[in-house]
C-alpha cells in the first residue's frame, strides 16, 4: 500500500495520549509524521533540562508547559494535524471525559501507579477500546528484550516488562524512543486493520 | 485444575484458587501489575476474593516505572 493511502486512512482517527514525557512526546511525533488526524494529549508538567535526554523538547523550551511545547513541535512537523491539549493531572475522574472520543489510547506515564490508574480506568470505562501501554524501558542496550505483547484483542504492552528506572538505571533516549515508537507502530497497525478489512469487502 | 496463564497452559494441584493464592504459588512477588480473569479486570483490593477456576484464561502484566 502506498504511503498516501495509509495517511488518508489514518487521517480519520483520533488518538489519545496520556502523558507528554519520554513516551508521550516521542509517540506523538511518530503519529504526527504518520498522518493521524487528531491527537488528544494531557500532561500537567513543565519542560525541565533533565527531560532533554529523552523527551521531544528543545533547550529553549525549558520552563514551558509540556502540552504547549509539544503542540508547537507537532505543528512544525505536520501543520495539518489537529491537536487538543489538556494541561491537567489525569485521574480516574477526568480520563473518561478527556479521552471520550478517542479511537485508541496510548499510556505514556512515568510512574507505575499512574499506569495502573489509567489501565483500570480505560478498561472499566471502555472495555473494547484499544489501549497501548509502555512498561520496562530503563537503561541502555538489550534491544532484543524490548517487545510487543498483545493481550486479548485490545491491549498491547510495549517494553521489556522488567527494567524499572532508578538512579542507576536512568531512562535514556534510545530505549525510551524505541518503546515510544513501538507504541506508535502498534497504533498504526491497529488503525490500519479497518482499512485492510474495508479493502477486502 | 488447568488454566491458561498469559496464553500458556498451567496446571495447579487444587480445584480453585484466589488471585492472591495464584500469585503466592507462582512466587510472583513484584507488586505493580494488572490481572484479568477471562478478560475481566481484577482490582488489587479484590485479589483475595476473585476466584480462578478450571479452564479460566488469566492474563497478567507488570507495570514498570519509566517513560
């Protein structure tokens, strides 16, 4: 299939991204370049210099809200992309509202407590909605341990499900970027299934 | 009893067990995880109550910090 056909199909969809750190910012960039129609992104943080080792921000954006900085960067990549940002801390109360019209949701948090909260909220609110999670990306090397695991029809886990970030095992651009792009790749694959289905019928 | 755990067949020497019991038997000690039985989410507070029976499909995945 030609890229234009893929892009035209992906333009119909809205993807929700929960968190705009290492996973969320890099995943959003990959989706913007792929031609997704609309992104809904939420984060309450600001860009700090310590984020620049892996997150899709620039040194001159330090101090900006991540949602605003990411919106700027995504617009520079793909001016046709529709972007809705929420400068808010996500919770079990606001997730069902913020992501209500998303076709698929990407979990892109740093903390495992937030990952748990989002997974529970999404699965309880929309049991059939695809959810792409990131779990296990700390340190460097061990590329072959990063993998995608599909659970049921709607849940995808990207990462090694083993490594946890710490002072001795920091998150770094290569592995975080791989997992973020694995998540974007899973989103594209899921959304293209309907195109392949349409083409056959 | 026979179940499927993360798509692999597993056998346990009992008729049924709670999620907590399965985690003990399998020595799954890492705390941050999601568990589903036949696709139904089991919240952490319900691990002592939720019963796994013969033929059930149990899915479990770990939540690691970092992103």
